[in-house]
C-alpha cells in the first residue's frame, strides 16, 4: 500500500484528507501519462479514460475535478455517470480504454469518498502506476528519464473533451441480462440498493429476466448511501423478505461490488455461504477448474469443514478482494471471494460484482429447484469472536514469546474443532485476535487467553 492509495483506492473524508485538488492532480497525471505512452507507441490519438461514480453528494465534485485534470492534460473523459464499480471495470476492459476511474467509498458513510483506479484489463491498477500518481501528488515525480515538477498543459485542439457515455453502462446491463440462463418468472425477489450505485440498475436487470421485484433503499439523495441500508445493515432486508413472503433477498453496498443474500426464512447468507453454494454447483457440473475455491484468512472454519466433506480444495489469501483476484489469475481458479460478499466469478468479471453474484445465486436456485435455505444444507457456520487490541508496535507485539506461546497453546487445544487467527490491522495500530469454535463460550475463553498476553 502507498501513502495515499490503500488496497481499495485513495479513500478519506471528502475535502478533509481526500480533496478536490487531489482528484484534479490524479486526473492531470493520468491524462498526461497515458497520452505519453501513446506517443511512444507512435499513436496519434488522445488517451481515453472512463469514469463512474456512486450517489454521494461529493461524487459530483470529484468527477468534475478529475475531468478538469484529464482534459487539461489532453485526455478524453468518458462519463458513465452513477454506476457500479464492476460496470467501470467491464467498460474499461471491453471498450479499449486506457484506464477507468470509479469515485466511491464503497460501504463507508456518505461523507467519505474514494478514487479507485482500474487498468485497461478491468483489474485494480498496478502498484507501479499508483506510486507514480503519488509521486506526482507529492511533487517528486521522476519518469521518462527526467524530473517533473509540473506537467505540461494541452493547448488548442489537443485539449481533451468530455463524452457522455451512458451507453457503456447500458451495455454492461445488457451483458448481465445475457448471462441469465433461466427465467425468473414467478420468483419474488427483494433488492436492497443501499441508496447507492445499483439503485437505477438492479431492478431493471431482474425484471428483464422475469422476476417480480420488491425494492428498498433506492431513493438516493446524496446523504443516505449505506445509511441503515445495504449489505452492512442487512437487518432491514431480513425483515422485509419475511414480512412480504419473498423467495429471496439481495443486499448490495454503496458501489455494488459486493452482495449478501437473505433466504426465504430471513437468515443472512454471507460470502462464505455463496462460495459454498456456487463452489458445490460448479463441482457437480465439472466446471470447478483446479477443484479450488479461493478464500481469505477471514473465511469461517465451517466453510473449510464443508468443502472438505465435498472433496473441494481451497486457498487462503490475505484479506482483500485484490489478493483473491491475484491468486485466481496466477492459478487459473474460477471462483473466490470474501465473507463480506466480494465474490469474483473470473469467467465473467475481473472484480467483485454484487449484481452478478445475485444472478448467479438465482441460477443455482432455478437449476436445482431449491430454496436458498436448502442450498445451504451441509454448511454449518461456526461461532466467531473477534477482539481488537491497541498496541504501540504491532510487529513487536506479535513477536512476543508469551503471545506466541499462548497462540500455540490455543491452536493445540482446539485441534480440528476450531481455529485461531492473530493478525495486524492494515489501517490501525491494532492486533486482531479471532477464534472460531463450536460455541461462543469456547471462542471467548481462548480470545481472552491471547488478549491477556497482548495487553
């Protein structure tokens, strides 16, 4: 991770630690950099960069700042307007763009925002390019054999233009509809759009496939994104599904790159459930390449037990869908994701895609002629206790012999009935201690044992 950009972009409170000036500088650099790369390939054309945004009030400010920077550097900016992160990735990949930009802070509250950079393959931007962006922001850019205190402006007909590209968003919606292999006719589906990016897309896609849609949190006003809504506040959808007798419900986050489900009984279906359901479905049809489901270290112990029972292998990556995708690409895996609902279907997308995930869950329900609750049979989610301990030095705390001895003792006593995970936070001076076991009491007992040594 860099100085400004974390695993999911440059994120912060709007006009506090992520400002309009930052967005302008990012636009200035990307417009100039990709233009220079084209010149070096002797291509006489401007850089093309596609931009999407979520429904936060500040997203318009950042969009205009990015466009100003891009066009001042000679690039053409194509605007998808309010759209999802995966749609920007899709359009960047299929429409020959030099890169894509998504303005969103995902599941964060409205006053935060973020700038996510996406490469021409629809993947998260490589670290090398991100570090160049950061160097430019800090006024210490060295590139192409020289120092750049300031970048040249475009002049006359070399100044970039802005293109309304809502057609790109519509093509993405058409692509998702084309993946529907079953009619959803007769199915009553609840959708929680989090007052975010999916508000003007999800219902249309489901209705095109025949579903009767019941939609909540689809009235964004710039201030209510993720506010007691969406995948991080799923209790509202749980009640809504039960009260209205729906077959299933799907909850997205602010930029719709994640999805959690609610079964017909009102139970939450997490990312781990989704990996189990779809991994099993793929194996049954001989489609699970390498017989591997890719997870992160935070996936539930119960998922691994259930996959063992099915004879399905699994990989564990660091937390972050970026790392899941990297592993999938390097090892030719077809499905992976996080407990939080970032699920990647690598045959269809290069990033987590909430609407795609919900369509895939519908596909399994229709193919198996089963309710969502029935598809989860065979998976028992273990109780989990997580405690954060603030420390002065994370590395020193983890290396402490007494802490290591306590962790080893817990590991030995749990055996194959649970697990302990002790890791550093990537963003805070905190050590996270997590135990999964057959009861919450056992979890708490072992968490306390390690936390006492850490303190």
